[in-house]
C-alpha cells in the first residue's frame, strides 16, 4: 500500500510545486507536480523531467529515473530514490561547500581541486545542462554521495526547468522562436549563462549524436505545436554548438 511519509510545498520564483515522498514497501519515490496551485498545475515540468531523463540515458550521463503518473487528477513526475540511505550519505553541492569551507567564487575550480575524481561528471553536467537549457541547476540541485570516506558524483536530478518549460504557452505563441532561443540562456550554478559555463571545461564524455527527435515526439501530445518545434530547434542548435567547441573526449 502507498504511504506518503512526507508532504510539503516548495516555492520558487516561477510558482509553487507540490512534492512528497512515497514509500512503497521498502522503496522510496519522490513525487513532484508542476508549478501552480491545487486547482491547476502545469504539466510542463513533469513532462520535461521525463524527456530529460530519456535524453540523459541516450547521452550516457547518470540521471535519476523519472516517469509520469496521474495522481488525484494531476500529472506528476515520479522518481525512485537514487541511493541507499543505509549505505551512503547524500550532500548537496551547497552542503558540501560548507563542509569543505569553500566559497562561491571560482567554484568549479575549487570543487575539482577538492574532489578530483568528479571533474568528468561536472563537465558532463555542464554540457548536458547547456544542451537541454536547464535554467535551475542551483547549488541544491546537484550533489554527491559518500560511502566509507569516498565521495562520488550523484546522478543528476531536478531537470524540470529545462527545454523552455519556464516559458508559458502565451510567450511561446507571441514570440519568434529564434528570439526565445536567444533569451533562454541563463544559469544559476557556475555562471549566469549556460553558454559561458562551457568555457570552464576542456572535455566531456557525453554521447551527443542521439535521436532526440524520437524522444521529444514521444511526448509531443503534451505540448503545443510551437513548443514542440522550440524544443526540437533548441536541442538541434545546442548540440551543433557543442560540437563546434574544442572538446577532446567527445564521443
């Protein structure tokens, strides 16, 4: 039987999200709505989580697994807990910075110096976030797992504010797609622009020659025609731009 062991509301600059943890037997799942209120919530964020998960699988970057579910007439994303809490401890980047006593300035270099084995993971996350245009990769939206004093990079998660999901349908209809693409590049992690974050790295190991069209088309029933076109144009443009960068380990 399902048992919601924690229920809470999460606020952001774009609205309010419902999140709660569901316990099914010995497994835990995170259930999350789109932004809005109980009377009406957006489907964009849950669907985007699922698209980004499938894109991450194709690019071969470790990502929390997401699926869609109707819960009390609301479309939500459901993600199985991605680590065993009896064996590992999770630290958000924000928490780890406090433990290591490192500041925000030159954060990329400081993290790599403190934990050298995560450099490839950081690089791949930066490239992935640029391709999908994740606008919400702040310091609590990526993290690390520790076991027996060994730290490793956690699977990426919270990709719901990507692929233009921060844009309302009215904005999509009223603006030119190229203008929307131009205006959509901002970040919260190592810089204020996903594009400028690429300048921090010299290599990545992502597989970027992927069939992204089939993934997007699989979920196109949830989107307007213009939003689907925006997402396809965004992915095509960003992948081509990544290919032009001077990365050494590109697959």
